[in-house]
C-alpha cells in the first residue's frame, strides 16, 4: 500500500469502509451497485495507477454508489432548455428571493465588501449567484455526489467523459480536503455548497476566505463568497464594466448578430450597421452578443457584453446569466 494512501481517507473514510465491507459480506453483494458495472473496473484501475489510491477503498466506495433514475431525468430536461425567458425569470426574480438576498447582503456585508475589493467583483453579483444557485445556501442539494457523478459518468453516454473527469476530481478533492466522498451532498450534477461548485471547480477556484486554513464552500458562507468572487476573477470579470442592456433592432440584417453561441463576436459599432442599437450609452468599440428573449410582454432584445459572457462561464446559458444579472440589479 502506498504511503499516501493510508493517509488518504484515514481520518474519515476508514471506519465507514470497514463497516461497509462487513455489510457487503453479510448481504452477499445483493445490493451492490456500481462495483458491478463494467465501466467501473477500468476506472478504478486507472485511479490506482494514476493517483495511487487504494483499490479496496475505491471499490468499497463504488459498492455503495447507486444509480439514480431521477438524476438521468433531471439532466435530460434542465430548466435552461425547457423554458423561455418569461418562465425562467419567474423562478428566480421573486419577492422572496430578493428579500432573502438583501438579508444575505446585510448579514455578510463586511465579507462581501472585502471580496469586492480583493477580486473586483460586485457584491450584488456574488450574492445573486449564490441566490440563484441555492437560495443563499438554503438548497445545497440532497443527492449524494458519488451517486450523481457515478450515474452520469457510467450511465449517461452524452456526458460520460465530462462526468468521469469530475468523478476523478471528487476522489482527489476528498483526499485533499479529508472529506469522506460517500458523505458529500450536492445537486443532480454533483455541484456542491453555497455556490454549487462541481469537484473540478472546487479544486481550482475555492479559496479560504476566513483564514482558518480550510477552503470550505460546503458549510462556510465566508469561504463561499470568496470562492465565487475568485471564480469570476479567474474567468476574467472586468471591474466596472457593464454587463448587459436592452437593444432596439430594425431592418433584416440584425439577425446576423443572433448567431449561435455565447461569446461576443462583433463590436457594437459593427452591429449598429446591421440595425442593432443599444438603449444604454455603451462603448461602441466593445464587443457584444445580441440576445433574443421571449419575455412576459413579448420579444426583448439585449446586448450581452464581456461581463455577461463571464457569468455564462458559471452556467453555459444566457437565461441563467440574465437571471443572475437581473437579480443582482434588484439587490442594489
Ligand atoms: Ca476557511
């Protein structure tokens, strides 16, 4: 056994592994789950070879992991794909979410101001992310992360490569943070904590913002605030720049600005020639992406600027980014 290994899950994982092995022996593997899946064996071997994990410990973990049909149902029909803007907006722009957001901002005023100063990301944007993701920490997700990631890695072919990677990250994360991976809870996609970081994001962007030596975005709102701000900074949020604004369109050429994808491609100056006019006084040299949304009162056109694109790095959906932006405005 590798030296690191013994260290690995020693504190929290070992006792439950022993308990599990006993229960597996008693039930004769009758309820064994992912351990029996054909794609799991090579994964386990890879983890052992690549990262020196203990084979028995990883196998014990997968023996406990369960396939969840509700996870497969949820990923097949996310709100971002099911709804138009008017329906999506209704979920997030509620009085309740605004009131709770203001309370969260008051409660964490100093932390949010420190994060804004340190990372250059507005406190109302940080709060809106946490508000949209988990209602300010209230709904952090009830799925076991190991079930979510195993189900999506091994039984959801369209995204299996991605989630197999996240499964690898959750093992590494557990080693680094001394988590017991079987105890981690999150969304149907394995996103955890106040800001719903998937394991790779946790490893790359979580910060210890209260200085206690641990980056805990699962239960510590101070670390969560710093980590969301850091995520935005690392994805190149530009301090002081606008996010988005309404636009007017005329003629037929404006449709050239309605390409697929989220990244701003054309300058506002170029788009003006096609009949796209921002309502606000934006820099004509700035790049933007024209958005067409079906709102409560009909079609709306918006220009998503660079910082709007940065919000979509958190969740690759223009509806998501618009909800975050509008909630952040309501929290001002
Ligand atoms: Ca901390």
